[in-house]
C-alpha cells in the first residue's frame, strides 16, 4: 500500500511531502495548505491509497484523496456494462434505456 505523508520540519518551518518507502522528500513547501495540495497531486501520480498529515504536535489526520483520483478509481472499479453483445450490437446501458422508434 502506497502512503504519502505531509510532515512539518521543526527546524526550517517548512512542510515536506514524503512517500512511506523513501527517505527523500518528494517536495517541500512554505505552508501546510500548499503541502496538502501537492500531496493530493502526488497521490494521483503514484496511485496512493492514503495521505497522512502530521501537525506540529505530531498528531495525525487522514487527508481525503482528490476528486479526480476518486473518480478515476470508481471508473476502474465499475466498467460500463454493455447490452446486446450476443447479437453483435454494442450499446452502452444508457443507450439501451433510450426509447426505440
């Protein structure tokens, strides 16, 4: 499972985005909001399943993946159904509901 972490750097007052399996940060930002947005973009690129955000007191919270990442996972999980395939006619389920003339 790929995880991304948004971690504050106590010494430089910067925020780093890191993968759980590498030591080097993917990116560094001046504030938490920029780091969270960057983490969502990295999550789409790496298909990360989880983003964990740490605050300056080492408390954690999970950040929701971006809307496009959620939509992409939904499209992969639910391919469109086809009807009429046995007859050689390839209609999507939406087209099959349309009234026939």
